[in-house]
C-alpha cells in the first residue's frame, strides 16, 4: 500500500512511517519538522520566516502536488498543518482528496476542532480528565469560537 503522511506532531507520523515500512508499505512523510523539534521528513515544507521563505512556503505545496497523488491513503496530522496566512488550506486539502483514494484527518496536538466537536460526538475522550486534572477548569481556550 502507498501511504502519504502529511504533517507531523511529536514524531507521530515519523514513527508511523517506520512501522508501516517494516510491514512492507511505501510511506512518504511531508512535514515542517514540527517547528523547533526539527523532525526529519522525506519532503520538508519548512521555510525561513523572511519574505522569500513565506512566499516559498505558500507555493511549494502546489509545486509538489504531482508527488502527492495516486496514494492509497493520505493522513493529515490535523487541520492546522498548513496554517500559513493567505494560504488556501481547505482548497489544498480538497485537491489532495480528489487525487488520492482515501483521505483521513487525525486529531493530534492542540487541535481546536477536536476540542470543539469531540465532546459532542464521542462518548469518551481526554476532555474531562484534561479539564479536571491538568487545567482545573470546566473549559479550555480551544472551545472558544476564536
């Protein structure tokens, strides 16, 4: 099976890629290195914060679309992976869905959508424990509309 892992969070996709390859699958990891962690990937979307780097960061995902097609499975680490200002992330993900067979979204990291909709959808999740023991609160900032 051919698998595209899009984005990384604390090596989740890095280790998933290693495991999938041990099982005989072909996996491609595309990420920014998870900021300061600088996690290695097959294709890096990490760029400098200067003007040229910002422009390159918005163009490169589109220039690499031909490398990201015809995968059996695409897994996106979370909806904020391509969180560039003035980048059409939603449209980009729609294109990825069209040019590949299956598309999955995981909820890794500080995922506001998971916190906003998860408690309404899932019978159990980390929500109550995090609020009670970690935050000592009945709400987390991810549940605000902003």
